C-alpha cells in the first residue's frame, strides 16, 4: 500500500488504491457492492450556479449498470434559461472521477457530478462544465501547457451571539478559539470536502468578524491546492455544497455573498492560477516571473472588465468592488500587493533554508531549500466573489490567460499595467488615472462582455447562446446607477443584501 493512497481522505481512493482520475465503471460498481451501498446521487450545476440532485435507489445490478452507462433524462429548460421548453430534454451522465460517499445521507449513498449531453448524444455546447473543458483544451493546444487553478473560498458563519470572548471587530484574520468560534465547524467542513476529493491547502478565520442584532457573523476561508482547472471547479462546487449542508445540520446560516452589511469585509473568491508543462510549474524563470507568466497576466489585464460577467453575478458584487478596501477596482497587477487586481503572491523564491533556521537543533536539514519551492508560485485574480458561476469563471480566466499568448503586445501591456505601490494612496493619483476601471454594475459588466465576446467565443469555447444568456441575465438587474443612488442609504442596501444573501 502506497502512502499516496493510504493517506487519501477519499475512502473510495483508499479502497481502490488508485487515483480518482482513473476510476472506471467497474470500480464504482465494485465499491458499491463491497461496501453495501444501495443509493446513487447524480449532481449537476444549474443556471443559478447551484448543484441539483437526482436520487436513485439501486434494486439490482442491471439497473446500476444502466444508470452508470446511460445516465438519465432531465428538463434542461428548468435548469438553463437559454434552453426552450419545446426541446428541453437533456441527458446527464456521471463522471466517475468525481465519485464520493455522501457525508450527509442517512442511507449510504455514492454521489457523482454529471455532464450534460444533447438529444444527439453530444456534449451540450452551452453547459457549464463542457465550456470549461473546451477552455482548458484550447489553452493546452495553444500554449502546450496545462492550466491549473485553485480557489480561496470565503464565507460567513452566522450563529447566535453568546457574549463570551468577543472578537475585535474586523480583526478576525487567523484568530484562534475562543475568540474565533467557527474553527470546529470549519475543520469538519474540511474533513468532508477532503473525503469528497477536494485537495485542500488550509483553512483559517478571516478578517470579517462582528455582531449584529444578537447574531455573531464570523468570516472563514478554505483554500485549495492547484489542480487541473476542471477539477478545481468541481471541488469548489462540492465545497460550497458541503459547507451549506453542514451549516444547516448544525443550525448555522452560511453565506458566500460578496457583501452582507455596510462597513464590514465582504467575501471574495480569489482564484490562483499556474501553468504546468511536463509536470513542472512554468511561472518562474531563474527565480523571477517568467515571460509566459507575464503573458497570461497581460491577457487578464485585457479581458478583466468582461471577466466580471462570470465572477460578479449580482448587484451586491459591485458594492464590494469599491476603492480603499482589499477588493480591486483598477486593472493592474503587482507583487505581494493587495490593492491590485492580479497579485503575484510571495512564492518561496528566496535562496534560504528557513526550516533549518527555525529548527537549528535538527542537523539533518540540508543547507539549501527544496528544489520544488518554485512549484508553489501562482498568480491570483482578486475580483471574483461567491456569486460567480464557477465553471464560467474558470473558463473565462482560462480564455484570458490563453489570450495573453495570442496578443502581439502582451509583454508591453504587462509592463504598462504593473504597479508596485498602493494604488489608492493620494500620492499615486496620477498613476491611478492611467489605469482602466472595473465595471461598477451588472449592466456595465454586461456591456464589457458584449464588447469583448469575440475573444471568449474563439476556439468554440463559449457558445454565442451562453454569452447572450449571460448578458441578458446581467442587464435584467437594471442597476447601472444603483450603487451611486443608494450607497448612503443603509436600509436600501440591506434590502439588497437580504435579496442576494444565498447567491451562487
């Protein structure tokens, strides 16, 4: 038994002694039979960005084989606005690599995420997961590299305020118990997410921490490890589902909303990205950011306004994207700089053995750091939030990064949009004026996507029907002047908060 599999949190991986990417139909059947599992759930994302569920009770082997091989029919018009009722039947087929044991089911249940297929048995061109698949394929074919991503999933846990060990308002970053109350809940979420296949980096309490009307609001974050981009979307979908379900079981309210009250930290969904070739990270070259990394950043700089159409899906998103907070408003990038749109985080590039210095008593430590330190380097997009359609967002970022390799002036764009200062400081006002702005409303975001849609439709990635649907959805909010009109009216803002509290 190898350590890779014996220590894997997913019991199916540990049982089968193989990675989930290699799961077959025979593996699924074997696991169910030998572990006495008689229920199967199919789950798939709808147009609202949430997972839907179809339950099966398995009566015999023939029926199990049938549903795993042929899937089932669903009503596409009830799931997606771009599908008409007159021709709405779709098939859903399970992706075996996503299999996990449902931690919440009363009866032992095996759950899998599904892909959509049309009446001709072809992948549905406008489905969320197939759009991301096409984006990843186009990136790989254009650059010769694999696009990997990971998310920083921020959320609020809301519970009754017991009055003990109150946390300091807006000072919850990495706080420990008893001042932070949600640690046990967060670690239980992490356990279930890992059992479902999520590759977690760590979890911690975040900045937002306050009480309101006798309720305690505590912000938390679970951050993932870089994985192939399609897997990254799947694990974020499952993670949100797990956090909400466990919160419901324990009597907590959970929200991923970008803003839940004025004057307090909103929740983002920062996305880290890297490019891998032959198993090696291509983000650094000689300890500095590589030309390929700067090209992918340039692509994001060029398409950033339109990316909000995938990552900032309701009017409250644009109450988070305001100046002088840790959410970006300007199209720029920088090193270790939290006022920029794309951040190059600290990446273990220093030629120092920090472990040996922290542990001088351990004489077994080598004099040089691991050669794998460069594998940790990523770049981080900071504008998205929990209202995002995860598959659209990651597909959009994948397109933007590929676009950087297709831009003749990519390196020039990267140079012009680089900043190494706090862009909102008064002394940098002239520099600020040279930078493009992110949209300030859903309507403005839709307009940006409409202007730049051609790039997203290239290589057949985003279907015209999907782009049309996103634009129509955003324009329907009719919020072009909403932020300006109500930004000083707390009660009106709170009405919007309540309306979009359970977005995404």
